[in-house]
């Protein structure tokens, strides 16, 4: 037992001696690996500046516009129909052809009217001879004035009969009321027509009307002569026109006012009846301040933007005006030359240091 205790004491003494010899080598390594201690009371380093994109705003021209849907109409357009009943004897137009005002397009059978007209002419001739004889007899005192008055009245009646027959003959002729393009015909020669029979259409296409409606809140801002721009399906470009008439009342059912504009159509590229997307210019501002829509941060009771000032973000309350597809007009709160932050707005805080990216728009 005494021997084992002696051996244990000897082993512990050897371990203590080995530890003492190794300590000078281990401690310097630990000291070198450990980070240096911060001095007591040293200030915290400021956080790095936030990298953002920004835009320097300058006055620019802004056109305040609204959009509407409309329909194209021919400047003049009619359904060609007969004024009287009868059989078509002649069709003198080609479908889709250009015709002139007064040109004969369709002729109805007028044989009976021509016979009536000839009879009235013969009766007028006889009445004219009788009136001349009685006029001479009255001058000679042979005939009474009453007989002459009766003859003169008969002559006037025959003149009226001729006028009536000529008017009836004119009703058998369908003539172009204006220059235009004839559409497809719906009758053939020999067909019996009346006042309700649709024969064809006639459209004037060198100018077109555009009918569209706008909300009543804009009615007071629409002006005669104001410009519009519109597009139609199938056309690769937009077309321009000008407002020339405004309906003097507001539709109680839709709360809109009907507007009519006119546009040139020299090449007949546009056709009546087409659907149009219309853009109406209400006003033009020469020195508007515009910022990207993403730069406006909505608040509870106001809208804000962040500007860069002295390397820090500054919050500005602004009043917004007209909105376009990607921009917002600023009515107050900004001045020309202000640099507005357009990215990183979720991380930006008032007073935070920021740095503008080199590729930011200016």
C-alpha cells in the first residue's frame, strides 16, 4: 500500500514538471490567436451607407390625358332607298365604286308617269292657245273678262300638272346625295321595291367622325378644337383628330357626356363602325415636375418621397397630380434639381447615410 502511494506521488510530480516546461510555449500562441481587447469607452462605428439609385428632377412638358372608347362614323352616310314603289329597270353603279353628287344610281319603271306627263303637256298647249285668243278678244271688247280669267286659270292648272308629273318621275330616280363610296347592293334589276327596301349604302370616307363619351367630371375641361389621338384594331399607327362638337347635356343613366371629333381619312384606311381607343388631351403643363411612380411612398395621411441631401436621406411630404403609366406629377414638396431616391425605399430611413449608384439616371 505504501509502495503504490509512493508511485502515485512520483507520477504526479512528473506530470507537474512536464506542464511547467510546456507552459511558456502554449501561452504565447493563445495570446496571439485571441483578438485584441477593445479599449473601454471606445465609440461604435457608424453603419455603412445604403447604396441606392436616384433621379435628378427637372421641369418637363406634361400633357394631361384621359382615355375613352369610341366608334368611327362616316362624315355623311345614308341607306339608298326609293321614295316610291316600282320595278327596277336600271342599276347604274358598281359595288364599292366612287360616285359623284347627283349621279343617277338606280332607275325605276316610270312609263305610266311619262304618259301622264305627255298628256299634261298637250293640255297645257291647248290651254295656252285658248288663253291667247281670249286675251285678244278682251282687248277688242268682244269677250268678257270672266272668260279670260277661266282660261288663264286652266293654263296654270296644266302647268301645275306638268310640275307634279315631273316630281313623280324624279321619285323613280335614286341619285347620289353627296360624293361617296357605294356599298354592296341588295337588289337586282327587275326587283320590285318600295320605300322600305334596302338597296345599298353610300358613305363619305374622306373624313370620319369619332363618337366617344367621357365622365361628367371632365365635361367642363373639354374644349372645342381640342386634340385627340386614337388607335383602331389592325392599324399599326395612331391617328389624330380634333373635337368639333359636344353634346349639351349629360346622360343621366351613364353620367357621361358625348363628344364628337373629326379626323382626316384621305387614303380611306379607316372604315365607319370601327372600335377606337381614344386619348384626349385635357391640358398641357410646360414646367411639370415628374418622378417615377415607384419613388412615391404612400403614408397614412400623405404621400412622401426621399431625396438625397448632404449624403443623407431626407423625407419630403408631397402633393401629387396627374399620373401617367410610369410617372407622377408633383405639385408641391419638391423643387427643380432635387435628387429623388428611386430604389431601396424599403430600407431607407430619414437621416440615413446613402450613396447614389454610379449608373443612376440623372
